[in-house]
C-alpha cells in the first residue's frame, strides 16, 4: 500500500522522453530531489551514438547550478564525439539496498537515479575551464585546490570539460521495505531490506609521499554515494 | 611499471579497443568475468529515433552471457526485444587517486564494456533458470525458500541476455603517477579507497513473528 503524499513540484516538466512509464509513482521531477541525487554521487554514465551504435561511458561528474559537468582527455572518443554537439543521455544511479520480498517477483532494489537528455557543450575559455575544474576538485576534496600547483597551459589544453544543462530530466527513487502480495505475508520467510552503502576507507599514503606530510583533514569528511 | 597482460580472449575490435590509458585495458575472460561477477548494477545503452538512452538495471552473468530483466512493459526491454545494438557497461569505483596536481588526479576503477545485440530469453524453463541464477548470485539458497513464480509473473517478466563477444575491460589501480618534479611538493598524495558494503539487514515491519534472518544475508558481496 502506498501512502498518499502531496506531489512535489515539477520543476522539470516531463517530456515523452523523461516521463517515467514503469512504476510512475517512483518518478520525481523536482529540483530538490534531482539535485540531491546528483550531488551525492561521483560517477555517471554518458550515452551517445556513433554510426548507429550506442556507447555508454562511465565518468566522474559534478554539478554547478543547473548544469552538470564531466571532463576528460581531449583525445577521448567520447569527448571528441560529444564536442560535435550530438544528443546524449546522462544517467546517474545510486544503489541503496536489496529489497528481499517474499517472492522473487516482488523482490527489487532500492536506488536513486537521474536521467537527463540534451546536447552537451564544451566549456570554452581558460578561466571558465579552470573554474569548472576547481569546482570538481572542491566537490570531492574541499580545500585541496589551493594546495595543488596550478594547471599548466599544456594540461589545460589536453583537458576537455563538457557541460549539459538540466532541462529534460527525471529522477526515479525506490526506497523502503518490500511490497508483497497480501497472501504472501503469511509465509514463514524472512523479508526486508539489505542496505548497501559506499564505504570510504582510511586514506593510503603514496609510497613516495614527502616525509612529514600528513593526511589533510578534508579526507575525513568525504561523502560519496 | 608494466606487468605482463593476459592474452586477449576477446580480440579488440575498432569499437572495443581502449584508446585512452591503454595500459589499463584487458581483453581476457578471467578479468572480464571477475569484474562482472563482482557488480550488481549495469548501465544499458540503446537508441530510439537517434536518441541514446542509458538505463541502469540489475544484471548477472552465466557462462559467456550477461543477463538483465525487467517488466515486459518497460521501454528499454520492449526496444531491446526488437534486436537492436546495445552497449552494456559496468563500472566499479575503487578509489580516489589524489595526485600532486589536478591533472594527474584520477579514479581507481574496474569497468567492462560489451557491445552486441541483446536477445530475450525464450521459454518458461529457460526464463525460470535465469531468474534463479540471478537470485542465487545475490542470496545463495534463497530461491528454494521462495514460493514458485506464478505464470502471470513470469509472463510479466522479460529477461534479456547478451553474449560476451565484443567486450573489453579497464582496470586502473594503485597510487598516483605524478610528474617527476611534483614529488617535491609538500602536498599530501595517495589513494582514498572506496567500496560498497552490505548490511546489516532490516527486517520488514510485517515480518511474521519468530522469523529469523537467514545466514546468506551476512555473506552478500557487491562491489
């Protein structure tokens, strides 16, 4: 049984491409949910087409305002293709748990996902590119950017930063316990959720770390789903 | 330092040959199967009217095939049933590699990309066997405890499979590789390892009194 909740605002009005068809009650089109999911993650999957063949490339991403960003080598197949201004699908999925119902059919997965469509564009101009890379670094390790030496001209040239405006976007969330067929609740079988979470283990010093350099405090505060 | 790489069981094609960081590339069955067997979520790419779609799904491997499933009504599965090209990608995040420069900072990860045409698993027995394999991959022993799958449930479930033929893996691990001059910098560098952990299990609020959590729940491993 589902609880009736007031529907969240549709900041991103669903289109035929983003309207969630299966299990529509799990769909969210509001900015708060979409941004919350995006800001929790680190790796996205970008889909694009070359000669009719779809490719799905995993890559690190970050969000600033109403845009998501990812980057890579100017030589990468994905980025060279995307620079041409082709349609992309940007997908993020966080695995939150196994939902073990009293039947295989109702067993499921708890997750949070976002899917965005559009045309990605390269970030142009050295200052804008630098600012984007700083935002990426600060999202993961706040405070580290000023500790690093400045990127060289050559490094900047070899780095491509792409961005996609969040316009046609939908989130899908499944949470909570299993929803079983009513008669199955009488079965003598364990049911519930096995939560799955990301664990960040203690940092491992580089074998060539300069003597006396200690692990910075920001390493204790990392958050990645 | 380069280690000798295993021979390619899946000879790279122009589409699967890893171009960037080709030192990380692997084309051998053992590496590819091990990555696939460690994960749970894949991302499947397909094209409708020129638009790419990337749908996350749970998957599993049996022999030389990967499988995923869903509702017979799902957009992805209805499209894939037609026999269209797909890209099947799995990426397991293993760590942040914090180098002495932004440029050399990177991620440690294991990934697999497979290209091909998915096909639906036909026949009730085959479908059931595939679903059992999925259940057993996650919770070994549970399938036998569950009530049988209803005819209607089986009908509403589509199982797709993709033969592993055109497939490559990427395996990036270890400490940062910095520019030689940067090793003199006073900044911390190293790896922050990341992994997934399961548990402890949360009993369903409507659990029948006296039902104990089965042992297989504590052995769940998902990267």
